[in-house]
C-alpha cells in the first residue's frame, strides 16, 4: 500500500499543517504493515508552474513523475495551509500536474468523469482565521472539488482554524485537530 505525503507550507518547523500531516502519516504507518510512504515537499522542491512551455514538453519528465506518484498512491495526505483564502501556489502547481485530461479525468457525452477513484485523501488544513462554511473559504471547497472531479469520494479534512487569534487559540486548535484524525482504514495492498 502506498501513501503519498505532500507538504506545501512555507513556514517550516513553525507550520501547523506540517505538524498535522506528519501526525496523520504516523498514524497510518503505525496501523498499516509495510506501508510505503513517499514524502514530497512542494516548498523546498516546488514544481514549475504549468505554462505553454510545459505543454510543449519542457518539463515532461518531472510532469510524468508527478502524475505517476499520484496515480500509484492509495492514500494521499496533503498539508494545505490557507494562503490568501485559497491554497499556496506551490500546491496549486502540483494540482495542475495531476489533473490531466485522459489520465485522471475525461469528458464524455454525459459530462466529466473522474478516472482516479478508489483513493483516500486526507487534507491537513491550517488557517489563521476561521472560515468553515463561510464565503471566505476558497481552500477546502476548492480541494474537495478538485479531488471529487478526479473521481475520489473518500475525502477527509483535519482542520486547525483561528490559529492566529492567540497563542491559546493555536494550542487548542492544534489539539482539537490532532484529536479529530480519522482512524486509518486497512485496504488491500
Ligand atoms: C502568505 C500567507 C497568506 C495567508 N493568508 C491567509 C488567509 O487568507 N486567511 C487566513 O485565515 N489565514 C491566512 N494566513 C495564515 C495561515 O493560514 C496560517 O498561518 C496557517 O497556520 C498556515 O499554515 P502553516 O502553519 O502550515 O504554514 C496566511 C499566511 C501566509 C503566510
């Protein structure tokens, strides 16, 4: 069984989403014997933005490696800070490489069809403010839409909100998020 662990925070050791994503991965590693974990840090090793040159094949090897990592993963754990009400551009750049027509989705006469179903996605979400169910949230609905569009239905959010309100808020939000980590499910290898 393969788990792809993605981080995108620019805040290094101070990052809440990194702390949460690491805790989620540790829980899976403790539960699933032989779990293969690949860690991808989009902050220290960002992907190039998708441009016309990319579409012409300028970074074809990197694009193919990124797509294959996603396609081969059974479980994705994604550290997703809120930046300017959405996700970091580094994470968006990764999404632009995994949403590929004919590979992870396609259009049919009946509309779009996701081709990447069967995976579990767990998002470790950190926000300075509080945005749940608010019109200011372009992060979680965006991520839910992207992975749903690709055919993934098993999507979970582990969320720490209001972490910029006060040090106590931050401590409490992290503790609540850690306590909300869903139990890993055993899947066939
Ligand atoms: C560049 C930048 C943009 C941010 N934009 C928002 C925002 O729009 N809304 C918000 O609630 N918090 C915002 N924050 C606060 C972060 O969401 C918060 O610090 C969160 O903990 C980031 O996740 P991390 O700790 O994993 O880096 C921003 C932080 C940075 C660094």
